[in-house]
C-alpha cells in the first residue's frame, strides 16, 4: 500500500473512532435524577420533634429509594424555619429495618469538604456528591447529629408514615438501642442519583391522597409507592423513579396545611431533578373549603403551561369521590363534577389518568367503593392505593413518549 493510501486509511480510522467517541459521550451524559424526596413545610406544633428533641442529638430517618445508582447527593432543608440549624455530622447507610443499619455501608456526608454545616433560615443545602450504592426500592437511613436546632420551629414533612428515630448524643454510625424515640421526617428533603440521561422521574403532586393517609406505616404502600413498584417490575420503565410531592391537608390555591400547590409548584416540580412527567391529583381540600371550580381549573392551567414550558408532560387525575365524608354537600359535588368534566374533556392535559373510575362505587359514582374506603369516605385504604397504581397505564411513561 502506498504512503498516501496508508495515510488516508489511518485518517479514516481516526475519523470513525472520533465520531464513535463523541456519540458515546453524548449518549452517556450524566445528570442528577431524584430517587426520593418529600415536600417541606413548617411542622405544626403537635408534629414538632418530641423529647429529647434534635439539638445535640441524632435523628435517623428512613426513606425508600425508587431508583438505584452508585453516586448520590442529599439535600437538607431549613426553608420554613425562622432560625438557623447546624448539622454537626450526617451519614447515609442501608437500612436493615427499624432503626438498624448495615454498618458496613455507613458513609459520611460532607459539605464543601467539611463534615458540618449551618443552614440559615429559609435556605436549603446539598451535600457533596459521594460514592454510595443504592438498590432500587431499597430503604436508606440518613442519620444527622445536630448542633443548634429548634424544637418548636422546624422544617419537615409530618406525614412520613415511616418511623424515624431520635437518640441522645452522636450516634450517626451506630445501631440504635431500643430506647430510641420514634419520630417523623425533619430537615431531610431530597436524595438524588447521578445517572445517565436515559433515566428520569415522575412527580406526583397532591394532598393526603398522595401522602398516603390510610396506608400502612413502614410499608411504603401509598399509591405513588405502588406505582414505583410497577415501574421497576417492567424492563421498559425500570429507569423511571417516582417522587411523591404530596402534603396531607394541603390546598391547591389557598388555605390548608403547608404551602399551597401554587406556591410550591416551581420548587417541588420544576426544580425537582430529572422530572419528565407530572401527575396531578389535587383539589379536594379546596372543594371542602368552598373554593370555586374556576379557581381550581385556573390553577391546573398554570401547572400545565409551566410544565409544558419545561418539557414536562402533565397528566391530570379527576378528583376522587367524597360522598359521606365531612366534605360532602350538593354544592361541593357540583364543583367536583365541573372540575372533573374539565379534566376529562378539555384536552388541556397531555393525558388523563382516570383513578376516579378505578376506585368509585359502581352503583354510586359519588362514593368510594367500600372495599377501598379507609372509613372516612375520603381517604383510601391500602387496597385502594394498590388499585390506583394498578389502574395507571405504564405506556404513558415508556420511551416512545419521551
């Protein structure tokens, strides 16, 4: 072969390798994707930390990851408190049940290289990224040894429906003794994984129906949990996580517990790392408080417009039945009917997920089916939340829709 031919051949091979490398780099682009999060609020007085409180003690919080990975970061929130909170040390480990951890997995977190950090009032902070193996649908334990921390003005998520534990002193790396005090979630707000861009997550935005009132403590059987189980069981959707941004007692437009969905939408949805789909089941508390259908519809339209502007598909869920509950009245039923008709027929949502049809009494569409009713005729039981998840078409989240 002539020198010219050899040169051209080598150049061609180099070009092919260069293109291959560029394509590989593009396909393997990494980004942060949420595997767990909870919406934050100022805890009500009866949901403040119990004795021995947080200051100078260790809080171990157990949460369930929906996606797996090997590099994580953890967010801590002081967003709704009026004073600073100091983390002296924070560790993450695999939970082995209750307050116990697999001590071999215990991994310290740092903040700009330091083991401690003070979070000012109104602020949130991420830990540094760290190598840590997470298995999909596994329970993780995040342990925080606090320095300065209020016992009466605390940011958190009271509706954890998962036991966390307070132990005196610094015990971030230890298995807790039986005298640990059971607690809720405080300060801990997000866990993200560094994954390639074939991964994404769904945000479920709602109230106590997403937050899981009527589900079983420590069983992770809210409907978003059950949806995560289904996604993981299907190879074509196993790279999709579920982030539950429900708050018990929350309102869509005004009143209620915690910041309204309108107030928290940007933070909980648009700023949620890796979100690609949004499921909205929200508004029954507003109806119970006498809000008009037009105000709820206007809020949904805002959410749809913002989601679409951020390349997020917005799926609407008709409001579930509440006949026989404390919210029931002819006027409130009319508002629900008007809102649900708009959700189903306006064409504004990218899709409608009709969970109302899945759990209502076929003989009385205004009432929850007795087999799914928790007893208050408003919230579902564990079987009802399972039915809701089973009624969701997973094709809505497959790659052809991304």
